[in-house]
């Protein structure tokens, strides 16, 4: 298992903005200490994918042993299902409070959660398409007869197998809302990146002016 990759300042800021938008059970004071025992990391995943996380498996901890247990449980029972595994080295660094360690893992977690949700949206669409396929309207006997849903063999479906079209419509609406949410998040991220670049540009300009003002030759 490889360690989570290093982050740029812009990526670090994206992580902080992402976490700030997630409701957590503890006040957000110091991200390094707040996430050390793994409980809030489990809450982050549960916020986006509730069915994968049982918060009863994670308890607030001060001992290294309990913190390791929480992270190990999260690794094996949850993160593995979204295609992510945290290395032992990263877990040790998070528990010890090594700077930037939790930010690296949270950034990777953000990416994996987005990928997992996107795959599930696609799977839901495919499931809806498969269910809709047998719903071909047919009138093999007379145009005057009431049209009924038929199966792939052309036989009318029994009432127990009729698909609830309202449920399918609701699923389509949910999928559309999730896509809109993803698009909004992507737009926010793009705006934040623009603001960061603008900030860096202003800082560089001020730095240059300061350097010129301190240089006696520049004042002559």
C-alpha cells in the first residue's frame, strides 16, 4: 500500500474548504488533532455514503492502541469498498500528529468518494435501463384492447412484476440532483483555484514592491 501523495498549497486549501462544508460531531479546531483518532474520518465517509459506515464501530480515543483500532476498522470495513487503503506509515503519522499527514489522506479520500459515487450513479442508470427494457407496449390482438406491459417473449407481465414507474422517475430525479451537486462542487473548486491564483499574484506583486522599496539603488 502506497502512502498518500504530497499536496500543493492549493490542494491543501481545497481539502480545508471541503471539510468545512461537512457537518461533524466535534467543533473544528485543529485538523491534525481533530482527526487523529479516525472518528471524524469515518463521519466524513458516512456523510457521503451512509450505508457503508456504522459509527458505533468508532469511539473517541486518546490511547494510541484505540486510535490504531479505529483507523484499521475504517480501512478494512469501509475504505476498501471504495477502492482506498491507507498505509501503515500514513496511519502512524496521523496518530502522531505529523504535519500534512491527515490532509494528504483526506484529499485521497475526497477523490475516492467522488469516484465511488459516480460509479454508483452509472450503475443506477444501467439498472433503470434494464428494468425498462421489458416494458414494451404491445397490442398483438386488437388496437381496441387495452395496452399492457409485456415481457421479452411478448407475454403480459403479471401484476406482481409490474414496475413502479413513479419509483423509476424518482430515481431519475435523484440521479439528476446528484449530477447537479457534483457540477456545483466542481464550479466552486474552480472559483477557489482562481482566487488562490489571484492571491498568489497579489502577494508576488507586493513582495516585488517591498523589495524595490528596501533596495537603495531602486530609490535613486
